[in-house]
């Protein structure tokens, strides 16, 4: 609910106060992500004991962090040919015609990459129980 309200406020800012919207854009995304994550953690904690809720919170935080690192590393590697500022793709690859994929550095590719991670997880690691 809070994430939806923050999204609406963000859209109103874009429509009526674009300069403010540009300055706050990163923070609005963080607020929305935080609301989604905290809502899920709170829903779990309301129905489980404290220790299970604590372990679930730690595991969710580590899992979310791992996904951010995987997506960020893949986007930087394919978008710029580097990781952590160190050039990984050798100059010889560029001499043979390799071109960095500039689309990987765009924000929409983060969503597509997360979709790919979910697809790989569901295809190879997640087993649904037959009911």
C-alpha cells in the first residue's frame, strides 16, 4: 500500500515539479523497494516465532544483496567491459570488433536481468509440489 502511494507521489512530482522529481528519483525507488521488502518481512513475522522471523529477515537481506551484486556485475561487465573499474574484456576483443552493449547500462535492463534471474531460479532450482 505504501509503495503504491509513493509511486503515485512520484508520478505527481514528475507531472507538476519535474526538477524536484529528478533530484528525488533515486530515493523514491529506494523507498518503494524498502516498502515492498519490509511488507513481506512484516507479513512473515506476524505469523511466525521471533527466531524464525530473524533468520528469515537475515536470509532475505542476504538474498536481496546477492541479487543486486549479480545484476550489477552483469550489467557493468556487458555494458562497459569492466568490473569495479578494472577493464576485464581485453583490448584484443575490441580490435576484433566487440562493442560494449550500451543498453545494459540503462535502468530498464536491471528489471530484465532480475526477470532472467527469476527465470533461471524457477527453471533449475525451484521445484513446485503437485497438489
